[in-house]
């Protein structure tokens, strides 16, 4: 039986990574704390299931710094995804597949291909978020040029992006405040409370096209920078943050989080013709999240949005890359029975490790 459970977990994990949208979380198990039990309730003897609707988005902007008016926004035609989530064996796993995009949407915004993988680990004190995103196919928004209704936007199916992003956070007031109660519902915040946090961030972003990202149409606005066809940016930053959960006595809540801090950027451009430029600059990054919903002992539901943004500047051009996730879920908790009482940490012991 134990070997069978292990095989099921392995197969489920392999199948998960074949999906278009995967999220895995490993919340740390909490020991009893009398002060913490007044503010936070955990569910160590329950498993949860929930359907989930989400949309992940990755976009970038190229801006002309001197004029502060010329900018282009590159967005994918990213559909919503729908799937199921489960908290079982002390492991959070979400599997979601992309919903079909209408032919009209593809005509207006083009076709995009995307892969999103996310790993998050939320403990009482420490939190870890890791993203790997790869998008291909973008449409272009020029704020200074209106596109008539039902008219296709300029499209660049040749442009692709790769985004590797990781944040580490530390919650100072962890005896009275739970960040995971608002975003993965493995706990429940009982009383209103907040906490200062510290965020560390590491991001590697790359975008490239078969030809110049801007092209000859924008030569007069961006000059020689209009010939850039590849941009790489790596940033390392640290930021203070604050998060607060406002709790209604019946289980309704709203949470907000914001972090802002300095970052160092290593940036590299490649232009048509083979020219390359490299530099090190200092800028900033931010992390913003908001969530609201209901978190009861039996049922829970919520809507959340989380976004991160980084900035990099080289000569007269600024690159802004941002990623965000909109998530809607409804879930229910059940008391564990039989083999469900086991924990994923026990698997090595079954094989004698």
C-alpha cells in the first residue's frame, strides 16, 4: 500500500509538469504555540480540495527615457486556465490546463504559446516563490496610437521571452500573522493582524525576436536603439515589505502586501548586425499582492492577484518586465482517514532511507 501511494505521487508529479500551468506548494508543519493559536488556526488532520480558475501574465515594455513619452508594450494573448487543487499528505498541488481561445481573439491579438511552472513554500517564518515562464507570440500596444475596434493589433509571433524569478521572504510577526492563510488557505487567520516582512529577489529575463524588437517604424523615436533584437537582464534586490489581514468575525478577510526596494541590474543588448552592449545599473523592483474572500473551518473561497515588476535601463532605453497571477478558487476541507493521515516526508522512510 505504501509503495502504491509513492507511485501515485510520482506519477501525479510527472503528469503535472506536462500541463500548461502547474503550482506545487510545501507548507511547513506547525507545532503548537499558545500565542499563535489565538490568532491562527491550522488544520493538520484535514485534507482540502478545490477547483481553481487562474490567469498568468508576462509582459514587458520598452521605453525611451529622454522623451518619457515613447513606449511600446508587448503582451501575450494568454488564456485563462482551469483545474483542480488538493492539499494532501501535507503537499499542495494544483494542475490546470489552458481554456480555448476564441478565433476572434486570435485574430485581434494573435496566438501565444506559454509554459508556466511555479513552486511555493510557505512556512510560519519563511516563504519561497519560484517561477519559470516561457512565452512565445506577442501583440504590441502603442499608447500613442489608438487601434480601432475589431482591428488586429500589430503582432510579433517571432518574439519569445524566458523569465526565471525567485523571491524569498521572512515574516517577523509570525506568531500573530499568517501569510499563507490568505493565499493557499492551509491556515486560517482568526484575528486582524499584520507584519513587516523582508523580501529578497533574483530575476533573469530574456526577450528576443527574429528581427529588431522595435523596427524601422520607430527609428525616429528610439534612434539606433530601434535595432535592438535581444535583451537580457539579471537583477538582484532586497526590499522591506508590510502585509496586513483584516478579518471579519464570520471568516471574511482582505489582505494586502507591498514591497519596494533597490536592485542591481546586469543588462546586455544585441542589435541587428551583431553589435553588443553590456552594463551594470541600479534600479528598483516591487512585489504587490491582494487577496479577499472567506476562510471558514469547512469551506473557503478567495480571489487574489499577485504581481512583480523589475526595471533595467541601458543608455536611453528602459526595460520594464512584469508578471502577475489572477486566481479564483472555492474549496472544502475533509477530515483525514486511513492512508490520508500519512505525510510526504514519510516516503523516504518507506524505502529505508
